[in-house]
């Protein structure tokens, strides 16, 4: 099999905040579970930890096409406007547990001073374990891939605008906190000058 791509889908939505305020990695690794769940009915749980080598890891649990998936996303690129995560994900099917490779790529691109375009790209691929599993079940690769595609694309299409909104709220909250801290520092400095 030359191409082990299972599904690749990419959708975009607008973030109504300046790109300078956006920090996708900080959003991802501090995302409350309830906010993750609100981004899609397929989202069950999320949390953060670290990989054995110390890199940040996001654990996401979701149900796609009736199968429970546990994503073990390890940070590969961690820039404020670009986060790439890689996972060897567990999929629990009615006939057994399998592994699927997943690359989750999140990026933001400036539109103007007040907004940016968020792009959510998910690329899933077959592992040797999956190919062996399909062979033992007598399921042709093309049939499995064709069945998975609409499920993955529909999920990505649904969660992308919700993720954009969540990143937007995170950016606005962080900027408000930074502005308040800056104002407090200015007041303290003025007080120190007046007290001298």
C-alpha cells in the first residue's frame, strides 16, 4: 500500500481577535474539559500531561462513528500561531482495539488588525496494526477508508468554528488580564513616584 492516508480534512473559521493576542498552544494545553466538550457532542473528555521526553501532551477522548477514540497528542510545533500535534491514537471498535496515526494541525493567519483565520487540519493514517486488523476481518482497505471519510470530515467541519470561538475567548480573556496587570503596574509606579 503506497498511500497510508486514511482521511485528511481541513476547515477554517474566523477568530475575531488580533493575531498578536492568539496563543494556540496555551489555549490547547489549558483548555477546560467543559469547554472542550462544548465544541462537539462527540467530545467526551480532555486533559493535559507530558510525554516521557518532557514535551507537552493533550489527551482527547471522543466518539467517532460509534467508536471510542483516545488521542495522545504530543506537541511537535508550538508557536503562538501554529500548533502541530502527533498521536498514535487508540480506537476501541466492537471487534477490538486498534491504533491509528493522527496529525492535528492548528494554525492562525492574519486577516486584518481585528481578526485572523483559524485552520483546523486533521490527517489520519493507517498503522501496520490497522492494516493487519482489517486483513483479519476481511475488510478491504478502500472500503474502510471510504466509510471513515464522511465521519471524520463531518466532525472536523462541526468542531472548527467552535474551536475558533474558544480560541477567540481565550485571546480576549488573556489580553484583558494583561491590560489589567499593566494598568496595575502603572498605578503602582505612579504611587511609588508620588511617595518619594
